[in-house]
C-alpha cells in the first residue's frame, strides 16, 4: 500500500511539473513591490516589513542552535541517525538566509533583490520536503534526495530571475517549488506515519504558513482595518517566524519511536 502511494505521489509530481511547462508563463505582477506599509522609521524605508524579518532570522538561528547542541549529545532522541540532521541544517541555514535576504529586498524592493529573498525560501522548503521523506518514507531516500530537491528549488528561482531579465518573466516553476512542496509535505504526513513522536505538530506549522500567505494577500486590507497600525505583509513575516519556531519546538520535544 505504501509503495503504491509513493508511486501515486510521484505520478502527481510529474503531472504538476508538466503542467507548469505547458501553461503560459506567469510574469511577476507589476505592482508586487508596492506594499501597503511604506513608512520610514530610523532612516529605514518600509520599516515594518524590514524589521519584522527579525522573527524569521531569529527562528532560523534558534533552529541552528538546537541542531548544534543536539549534535553534541549522541544520546539525544530527536534524530535516530546523524544523517537525518542534514536536511534540517540546510533548512535552518536557509531560514536565517531568508530573513537577511528579505530584509535586503524590503529595504530596496526590486526584482534584483527579490531573488535573494526567494532563493533561500525555495531551498528551505525543499529541504523540509527531504526531511519529511527521511522521517516518513526512508532516511536514505530523504538524504539522497536532498541535493537534488534543493538544487531544483534554487533553479526555479534562478530561472524566474533570468526570464524577468529577458522581458518574459515566468513564475510557474517557483510557484510549483513553494506551494507544491508544501502540499507534498502535507500528503506525506497524511499517508505515511512518522518514526517520531509529536510528528502531528507539522500540521500546525503548515497552518501557520498558510495563514501567513493569506495575510500577505490581504496586505492592504489588514493595514486599513488596523488603522495603519500593521500591514498584512508584516504579519506574514511574524507568522512565518512563529511557524519555524514551532518547528524547532517540535524537534526539541520529539523522540524516536522504537
């Protein structure tokens, strides 16, 4: 049964990639860089959107700190084998880099800086997919797929940036990388039991990420409703930071199921 489900997910993945190829190119919206809250504070433009990335940066650092401390204790039960640390090292390094890259982009909103925001995001979400494969399907499969998945994630962003420079932007593959990877993580979590306790906390992480994307879509609406106190985009950064922090919390309390 589990083998059949894996083949079904593989077939679905191929179909999604083919769809991204045959669909018309989706360019970057021209108004994407026009955020609701553009106030300057302490000489920093778009201060709310810049400063809120500290939540993402600090959650990434918290993840790296946990991995470092856990790796020093051979008896630590968060990982059955040391190879299973690898996807999470890539994930939390990518999260910290995304915090810095997003600060840079929101300080100077432009496609040339947006690439440094999206590149670590794509690498991080594909690393989490590899970690999910390792914990729910096979540790060897997850670790061996890590370089390929991360490379494909990075290429989806570089391809988008290159097409923008050619005047024919195409976000299709980046959209697949970000959102389909999350969907795959969800499906794998539903169909395959985890080898660790507290694995269901991943649903909270995914729910927080979904709420963050919704807040991003309601950027101006939230800014208006709160009487210019806080924008949806700022809330997005805070929710993403909290989602990553919840992921760190899940790792801190989980144990291998013998």
